[in-house]
C-alpha cells in the first residue's frame, strides 16, 4: 500500500465507520498518547524496565496506531504525506549530505 492509498483508505474508513474525524487538537492528543505507548514498550523491551503482567509487547501495533493518527491529521489538514516525505528527503539530503558521514561519533 502506498502512502497515498493509506490516506485514502483511512479517509474512507472514517467516513464509513468513524462518523467524522476527531478535532485536530484531539487527534494531536491521541498521537501523543500513542507515541507514549510505543515509548513504554521500547523502555521495557530495550531499556531497563520490565514488562508488567499482561502488558502488551507489540511494537508493530503501536507503530500502526501512530501512523493511523498521523494520517488522520494529514487528511484533515490537507497534507499530502507522499509529497511531504519527498520534500523531507530533499531537505535532509541537502542539509546533511556530509554531516553524518563526517561525524566521528558514527564511525
């Protein structure tokens, strides 16, 4: 599935099952919540914390939730994520063309 297809599928799902998009502010709060859930799993899986009994460990589920809410925000604010990602690649390539290659910390 392309990013464009994902944006269309999320929009169709919202219109079919979701009644309407939550407000942008609510979706921003939801996005923050989902990032926190991903952070909790990473802290337990790769950090020093341990999982609590019954706590879910599925990184892919949390990443998908983040992507879902991000796509919702993009749709409701008129952002074409494919175009935005292309522009981000261009920006980073121009800005960081040698930066990381020349970083002795990454050797």
